[in-house]
C-alpha cells in the first residue's frame, strides 16, 4: 500500500492520534487541538526522512501526517 502524498491546499480528515504518533518527531498534540473526523485544509507540508508533518489553516501546531487521511472527491 502506498502512503498518501499531501500538498498545500489538500483537505484531510483527522483520524485520531496515539501517544507514539505525537512523540515521533516532536509533533504537537492533535488530540487536544483537533476533532476526530473533522476536515482540515493543509497550509504547509514539512517532509522529513522518516515522517511528514502537516500544518493547517486556522490551527496552530504541526502534526504527524499518519493521523490524517485525504478527503476523496465525490464522483
């Protein structure tokens, strides 16, 4: 299975976050700042060798990309 590619302006859904996902790379605590199943718009993508951090419009913090899934367009 391929990992999703995230880009500025993409919409993603927050799936929840484990403590390990928060600690990996020093991410912010998404569980205290975001709502599960809510849609967020990517403002910035920060690629690292072993993980990707996402920042969102109107939200302060950097979050582990594995906690999100892309919103698929309706057909």
